[in-house]
C-alpha cells in the first residue's frame, strides 16, 4: 500500500490496483500548491465528515474520475443529489469493497456542510486488506472507543490528527496510538492554518520518547506500508 500526503487531512492511497482519495481539501490549501488535482486518480473518495476542509474538492475529483463517494448516509445523499455515485455507511458497519474491507468508526467531533446544514455524525475508517491494515481516525478527540479497534483487527499504521485545537494534539495522539496498539503513526491535520501549527521536532521527539514512530510527510511525499 502506498500513501501520499496531499496536505491537511487529504491522502491518496494506492492498493490492489485501486486509487482512493481521503477528505480532499487541496484547491484552497495554500500549502498544497504543488498538487495537480487534475492528475489525481480516484476510484473511491472516502469522506470522514462534512466540514469544508474535508469535502471541498470532492465534486471536482469525482466528476474528473468517476469516483464513488464512501461516507455516512447524509454525505452520500448530499453528493448523490449532485449526480455523484456513492456507498452509504454508518458507525460500526463494514463492507467488502474490491480494494478491501472498510469499517466506519466513531469519532468525536462536529459535522456540518459549509451552508450549516446537517452532515451526519463524523467518523473514521479502518481499512483491512491483504497488503496491510490501517486506521484513519478522521477529525477526533481522544476517545476510549479506540480501544475497541485492536479487539477487531491488528493495525499496521494509524493515521491520526496531531494539530490540536480542533482535534487531538500530538500528546493525545500518542495516547491514541496506545489505545489502538499501533506504534507506527502518520500524523495529519496540522500546519494548514495558525490554529493547528505545530513544532515538528517536539512532536516527533514526544513519540520517540514513548517508544513510537511519528511520520510527518511533506505534502506530495509518499510512504509504503506492509503487514508486519
């Protein structure tokens, strides 16, 4: 599995010959100026919640690629009204897709569309594949619900928000790594604007001191994940 960081909470995932985009917020992110949205490949777009900084470029990418939206019922219905195909899910539910098994998990956050209308409850995703298993937390506070995840599957990489203020900071994310029993962390949702700017060295040092590895990818860079 190859994961490319597209900035903020946006990821591009390649696995099993399929391309997934997570929470695309690219065109209005000045830090993601080098990302050419027109060149992105997508078979599916995974959306954790309805905030603008997670859905801004969904319509453009879906119409460029024909990608199917996977999210909660309210978000899938919203984009369905725009002519975009989707697969609705809800918390605790799983579905076997052609790229792997996806479970929609709890997240503690808020969720509304840019016009203020209801965007359903926020969530995250567990992605289980023959190649590897990853947990994408979405925007969330630290929650005991995370302790349920290793009872269901072994996680090889946890993608956790580390920017603080609107989500967990890196100290709480380090505890979340304990909860999900995964010592390899990809941090996201940081540095996009002033409220969530972090000191990278301090964050990585904190994880190292606690026996964990935090990766903060430069925008456009990639990492490979395999089962251990």
